[in-house]
């Protein structure tokens, strides 16, 4: 029972007195009011009696609009603009958060405001929400606060998030179209086999003539599908669930799938280019913020998007920690890291402009991903159309063959 209660997140509104005697208001998401009180006291705030209340409709469930990467990018860009314009951070939170198009994002911004008002740094406030602000984001903001260039680092974070989201969108675009069409083909075929073909089969029984072999095969397929429809649905659902569980829980299975993705025709180059683009963009952003290479590699590995590349990047981290240059370490794994990247990194290390060189590499491979998506879509379109013609058209022809045969006899 304790676990079930712990899993529920409730939003509480509160009103406290700070160390200077001023009144501070805000919202906090927690499992109970007692936990909210404890959190506020740790921040040096004294809750006013009866002022910690459960917010109406505060249970965070499926009704809450999710916070997207784009919301985080826009927040970073707006906050950077406000700080650059000389607006105090707390006031900037009010301007950005109030009236936000996404209520969930607005609540999150108000929570960040409350944490900063309580005396915490922006980096520490962001670290309280790891689901929305990853280690890379927090590290860059922390570096910005320490160096006094927070607005510059927030702009870099916004650019990074925007570029990353654009890359994900391109890859989804390449995968969504064929999957959607194939699902449509499966649904149409199932409807024909379950509902339409049995009607034709009853009609053919009255012909009293031998049916063509292809028609017999399709009628038998229809009978088999109708007889085993629920076991088949169970197998499909179990397979999808099992696949997702394996991918989530088994590193070996996930690595095997990622290796397969790198070897598939057309898809392999797309996956590889996307991983190189992420690697270059993330490392450029971290290095420009002054994060040491060894420390940056952990965040870079997490952003790679492919377990094979993640493993290789962690090996780069170990090599650099042992005193090897980034170029030399990359050169030891030319199967994953292309020569262009290796040469540009070498130039960057020699000239002291590694972040600029990595940005150029990221732009090149992001453009390569864009071209690969367009080429893959153009290649798949005729193949999918041919597949639809063979499957759906074949079922229709199978049903009309006996009628054509009767017409020829008459």
C-alpha cells in the first residue's frame, strides 16, 4: 500500500515566510503535505498555518499536457533574452511562466521560480526536475552561473535543444510514413479476409464448379484467420509488449537491435549520420561552455541515441582520461567515426577552435540526415505502393477469378 501512495504526485499551493520576513508563494509537487513542509523548511522557509493546500485537479495523470523538448527550448530562449535585457531572474520567470500555452510548463516554471526565490541557484532548481532537465542542461547552466555568462549558455542550450528536436523529427518522418502505410495495408487485408471473402465463399459454393487454386488458398486463409483471430491478436499484443520490455530491460537486446540498425541498407547510414550529428553537436555545446572533455563525454554518450555509439564514446572518455588526444582516440574506431570528423577534430585541437569545428561537423551531418530522409522516403514510396497492390489487389483478384472463369465458359 505504501508504494501505491508514494507513486501519486499531487500539486500543493503554499505560502511561507522567508528569512527576511517577506511572504513567498508557490507550488510544489509531492506525495503529501508533510513532505512539502519538510522541503520548504530545508529551503529556509517557514510555512504559514493552513496555507499548504492541495490544488484543485492537481493529480498529475494522463489529462495533464506533457512537457515537450520544444517547450524546454522555448523556455531557455525566452529566459536568455530576459536576462540579457537586464530583467531580474525571478521577474523573468513570472513573464515567461504566466499565461504559458502549456499549463504543465507554466507550473514547472513557477516551481523553478519558488526554488530560486528560496535562495537556490538556477542549476540546483533545474536538477530537482531530471525528467525535463537532463545532466547536460544542468551542467551548462551551472557553468554559465559560475562564469557569469548565463544568458550565453542558455542560448546555447536552446540552440542545442532545437537542433536535437529537428533531428529527431527528421528521423521520425522517415519511419512514420512506411509504418503508417503498412498498418493500413494490414487493417484493410484483415477486413477483407474476415468480412468480405466469407460472403464470396458462400456465393462460390452455389457455383458447383472447381475453384481456382489461388481462390482456394485465399478462402482457406480467411477461414484460418476467422478461426484463430483471438489467439493471433494475443500473440501480436504479447510480441509487442515483450519487444518493448526487452528493449527497456535488456542492454544486450538493445545493443543487438542498435547493431542491426547500423547494418541495414539505407537505414544504417541514416542511423550512423544521426549519431555523429548528435555526438558533434553535444560535444561542441559542452566544450564551448568550458566543461572538460572527460566530464563532457558522459553527457555526450547519453545523447548519442545508439548503444553502440554510447559504448564507443565512453571508451573515448577513458582514452582521453589516460592522456590520449580526442583525434587519436577517434582514429582507433574508424568503423563508427568517419574520417571527416577525425580530421576536423584534429584541426580544432591544433587551432584551439574545437567547438567551432564540431559545430561545422554537426551541421554537415544534420544536412546528410535530411538528405537521407528524403532519399529513403522517395525510395520507399514505390515499394510500398507495389506492396499494397500485391496484397490488397491479390485478394480482390482471388475473389473475382471464379467469376471471370464462369464468364469465359459461358
